[in-house]
């Protein structure tokens, strides 16, 4: 069987998702469970459903992780009318799943879609609580049992939905409409790769009890199991109950799934993975798209990245069909086997001894192989033996055949009987096994605590058909000295078993090699692209600056910087850890605080949510910190979701050269980079008008590319300040958290004992006054006395809480692009009769005039205008992370005033201060 099929490439490199949250209706009143949604793809899916007002159960094993995810999702969709609820779920312990379902059904009577998303790719050898191989146990058995127990709720929901639909639309035949209730089984491309030809799940030792398989094989097989269950569920349950059952491959995604894999594997995976939200779109499509109907699923078709329906590998049709229909009944056999593993009487008994397919004692002897399976067998046996009364037990362990001998161990004994008999057994009972009578009698032999002693407990054969296994009490498992394995029907003869295992091993090896080859090829392509990036970057391509006569910077190629220096600056900017050039040190980013800012839109969505704008001149020294931080933030938010626009001019120090040279690197990131150089010199002539022109030039690409930027875009405009990544992200965070139209930092100068607030020229409080009083003689002696006449602002400022202002800029600001793209607001100089107060203040005034008056200052963000002063300021005023995001700290809100102050203080010159109507010249 070849593991490559024709759709492999399109699954690896899928087109962009077409079915997104914008494609779905309001989900108010709909209930969803997403398993494993505290992280990765599941979390992104929960975010999508919640953003459309769905009620989403975050089913996870860790409450702390789930609550943190809930907080994060809630923050990203503050206007949602949906709900997010934690549901405790541990798929690695089958006996706990009933409680999970009871918890859910105690709170909800309906369930619209069960997204079976949780999964592990596990490198270790630990087994689940019931002793199953971890992938099989979590990805398949736990998932199966959860689905099974939730099926009555799903079926009731399907009936209710159908009835409601029929009431609304009149008589309609059951099952023809709706498809509203679904079970989505998240498999993987590995399902097609690892499925046995025509059979699907290979049934020789699915639990890897006697077969050693590499972790990747075990993961792959578990995903085959997901597909098989989806198909069989559709057949057995779905059609009858009106529940659509669909399997999918979510795509290759940059989630935590690969966390346990080796470095090289993770590296390779990184090269071919997409942001998790894309996988969430695949699941969203499977769960909600009207294209997914009862007729189009059931295993024949499945869903591939990032939301398309495609037929499954052709030969797997045989696994779906029964033998009577000419198929192999592969899925049905696996389903039956699964049912056996999750039988409640096995799960909730104190002793559960699984049915094993094993040879008769006459043909093969076996014993525990402690040496070969080492610690895993030990752990498993220990987990088995440490149970006390009321806990679950299971005997088992890996074993291998040995030369015939007259002894058997207790573990072998366990394999020689049917669970039917054993689970009913009580101490001193006698049970019937096959043709033999099994006497459960008291014995003196306690199960020893360690596997070695466990394996050392010999059980002798007896010729008479009365084998005896003893349980003396529920806390102590004991065996008598002898028994005879009953004549159970061997599934395979010894030689067939040998051959079967050998064949499986060969097939698995082939699949592994093939899988590894494909990964290696992909890696090779990726590495080639990576190492030739510089050459690639030189290739002609549609230029972001095409047609712009100012493309070549005035300062470029003027020899200001040697090639070595140029490269050093570029390297310092691109590599946050670079130490060659000096820069202000910044704290480590708090990822959890800012994760919600990462856009949840697909990679190829043309819209760019973040637009960074800078006007720079002659500020080479600050570039490593300033642009380095911007690049770090861009990397964090997703390079393809950000654009950077820099306007530079009059920089004899080589600033322009460095910024020009950055283009290659930013293209590779890949971030949209607009770079312009200009001769406009604001130090001569009408300063405010020129500064306004420069700012508008930086914003111009937004207006030139309306497909990429919209009212939803956030602009981050930064002066030539020493800024840390956390400063930028805090401004973005507060803009979202406060629902602000604009947030500004605090900029400072004159660092002494009392640093001085710098932007007094522009900033005005909600009382219309400047932040500190400047008398007519121009003295800044009162600069320490901030908000001297505004107690509310003063109190919030001193406790580092954001507060509303009429206008601000203060070195850096984050604001909505809506007024720029929709209302044609732009930076401008003062009109006739208008206070000439600086283009940012006029910009804020125009924001108010257009209804964007939620402008806030964020005092936790302190900025200086060089690396040295930046550090001094931060030492004096504190780094942003010192004031925000502490454990237990709740972010503040602002009670927005919707009316601006009636009058604003105008200070065109210190000696000419007067008050002017806030909307002077705009009325
Ligand atoms: N990422 C890919 O490239 C890729 C490709 C194909 C298929 N898939 C499938 O996509 C699904 C989502 O995976 P992902 O990529 O988002 O990986 P992930 O980031 O590792 O997320 C897996 C989720 O499953 C949960 N989980 C693990 N063991 C569990 C257990 N015993 N009980 C309950 N929950 C458990 C994890 O919880 P913890 O955080 O507590 O561990 C986590 O929430 C998986 O089924 C995976 O097999 C992923």
C-alpha cells in the first residue's frame, strides 16, 4: 500500500480558508463542546464559535489552562453574547468520562456539535489509567466513549432541532434538512497514510500489547481509528438519530502537538505548519458548513484543509463496506473491539482483566519480559498493583514468547480468560471459562509491589480442567499456585501470529520510511528556500513601492555606513538577542497577556490588522531598540498580519541606508514593508504643516491599498523613542481592552530626580488643560506637578491606571484606522483662526469631531528619546510590566465621557495662552 495519494499535496499546501466566522450565522442558543480547547487548534475554534455568540464548553484536563484560555478568548471578543465554560475531561482515564458527561448534561439539555479535537502525539511509553497505549487510549478510546455517552443528548438535540425546523417550514421529511447536529472527529493526514489497505485499522494488536511500534506509528494508527469511528458512527448511529458524523484532517498546524518530538522533527514541522486558526477553520467547516450533509459524510468523504470536502483514499471504501457487500468490514470490527474496551462493567470494576487474543498454552508459553520493556511495563504494572479498594485495576503488560516451559505468570493467566467471567468474579467464587471451570479461591500469595516480583509469581500447569485464580480480597490480588489456561479459541495460530506481526512490522517500517522521506523532501525545499532567501529577495517582484519616485532614500548609498556597519545594524534590528550594538535592555514579553492580540484570521486573508508607522530622521543609534522592538512585535503578532511603513529623510548618519536594507529581511519575514525617503525638512518653514505631511506619507499605503487595510486596522504610530516590545503591545492591549479609539504612552525628558513629561504641547486633559502648568515665562518648574487641577486624572495617573484625555500623542500612539479610511481624517496644520497646537492635537480634535473621542493615556508605558534616557526613565518610572499583568490584578476600565471639554487651552506660545472652543473652525 502506498501512503502517498493524489490529494496529499493539496492537503499539505491548501488554499486559504473560504469558510470563516464571517460565513456562519449568529450562534446564540447553540451549544458546542470542543475537547482539548485550552490550546492549539481547539482554542482557536472555541474563539471563532464564541465570537459568533455560541455557548462553548472548553473540555480540558487542566482547569488552570482552561480558565486562562477562557480569559484570553473573552478578551479577544469583548462584545460576544456567548459563553465559555470549563468542562473537566481526561480522556486518558475512561472511568472519569461518565462524570464529565453527567456534568455537562446537568447543565445543558442540548448539544449541537461535539468537536472531538483533543489529541496527543506522545513520545513516551506511559499508558492510560486503564493500561491502554496512550495514543489509542486518548485519541481513540476516550474520544469514542465520550461520544457514545453524549449521543443521547446529541440525538435529543437533533430531534428538537428537526421539530423546530418542521414547525417553521411546514412538513418536511426527516433528515433532509438540518444537519445541525454533528460529531466532528479530528483525525489527520496520517489517517490516510497509516490506514491498512482495504481494512483501515489493522486489527493485529491495536493496543500494542505485544508489538513494539514507534510513537509516530502509534499516533498515525490512532488517527486511522478516528476516521474509522467517524465512518462507523455515521452508519450505526448518525443516520438513525439524525447526527452528521464527519472526520477531518485539520492541516499541519503550528500548535503544541509536536512538543514531545525531537528538535529536528519540530524544526521540520515548523517549516510546513500554518497558524492554528487555519485548522480551526477546517473544523468550523466540518461542524457548521451547509456543504457538509448527511449524504456527503459517513467516511466516504471527509474534510481536508482548510475546509473542503474530498473522498477518502479509494481502497478504504472496503473498510466501510460489510463482507456481505464485498468489503472487509474493517471499521465494524474495530468498532466492536472498541466497544469491548469501554464496557462500563470493565471500567468501573475493581479488577478488569482484558480479553486478549492469545495462543493456547499447548502451543506457546509466555512470560513477562521485564528487561525488554523495562520501565513502561514496570510503570504499568505498578499502576495496576497500587490500586486499593474501590479503584480500578488491570492486569497486563508487554510480553514475549519464550521457549516452552511449564510455568506461567499471573499476567499470562489474565490473558487466558474472558473478561465476562473475571469481572463477575468475587473472592472465593468459581467461574466458567470456556470449557473449563475456574475456581477463585483464597490464597496466601499477595501481589508483590514490583513488576519483577509480579513476574516471578509462578503459576503451575495442572492437567485437570480446574484452573484456579484467586482474589482473596478487593484490596489484595492473589493467585493460587496453579491453573490451566482454558481452551480459548486462538485468533491466529502461532505461525500465523508470527507472520502477522512480521508483516505489520514491515508495513509500519515502510510507512515510517516513506513518511520520513516526505518530511525530508519538504524540509529540503524549505531549507533551500531559507538559505537562498537573500538571492530570492533580489528577484524582481511586484514592488510595494512600485512607481514611487522617492523609493531610493536620500541618504542611501552616500557612504555614511560601511557595509559591515550596515549589516551590523540590520542584524541588530532583526535579531533581538544581538549584542554587537548597544541598546536599551527590555524585559521578556508576557506572552499570555498579549496572546489575544494575535489575529485570528487566516494567513492569506488580504486584510492586515496592524499597521506600524514611523517618521524618522537621523536617528541611527536608536534603530536597534526602536525598529528591533517593532520587528519583535511584528513577529509576535504574525509577520503576515502586519505592515510597516517608514518615512525617512535628511539622515546623514545612515538611518536611511539601514531602513532601506531592511527591506530584504522584512520581505523574508514576510511583512509588508513600505519605505519612503523624502526631502521634506520640517526644521525649515511651516513646521506643523510639514510634520503633518510626513505623518500622512507614512499612512498613505493604507489608503493606496484599500483591500489590505480597513476600518478594523489598528495603526501604531511611534516617534524616535526607545521603546520595548511590551510598551507597544500594552498600547494595543489597552486599546482593545478599554475599547478605546486611541491609546497613548507617556513620554519623558530631563531625567533627574523628577523626570519631566515631554508632550505638554500636544496633550490636553478632559478639563481641556495641559498636563502641567506652564506660566507665561515658559518655566517648566511645575512639570513635576502633573494634573494639578484634575484630581481624577491625577489619581489614576499616580496609580498607573489609564485615563481619558482630550488629546495625546506622547511618543507613541495606537489608534483605529476607521476615521482615516472611512472619514478621510488626516494629519493637518491649523486652519485660519484655529489654535496652532501641533498636528497630533489637531488629529485628536478631528477624531472627537468624527465621533472617536475614546482617547486614553496609558501611564504604565514610559518612553524616553534615546537608549540612555529611555533606561533612566524606565528605572525611575518603572517598566510597563512592573505595573500591569500581575497575578490577580484586574485591568482597569474607563467610564468614557462622550462629550469633549467645551474649551481647550491653546498655547501657541508660552506668553500667549488662551482658551478656545474645542471645535473651533470645525462647526
Ligand atoms: N497540529 C497539527 O499539525 C495537527 C495535524 C493533524 C491533526 N492534528 C490534530 O488536531 C487536534 C488538535 O491538536 P493541536 O494541534 O491543537 O495540538 P495541541 O496544541 O497539543 O492541543 C491538543 C489538546 O488536546 C488536549 N489533550 C491532550 N491529552 C488530553 C487528555 N488526556 N484529556 C483531555 N484533553 C487532552 C491538550 O490538553 P493539554 O494542553 O492539557 O495537553 C490540548 O488541549 C489533535 O487531535 C491532533 O491530533 C493536529
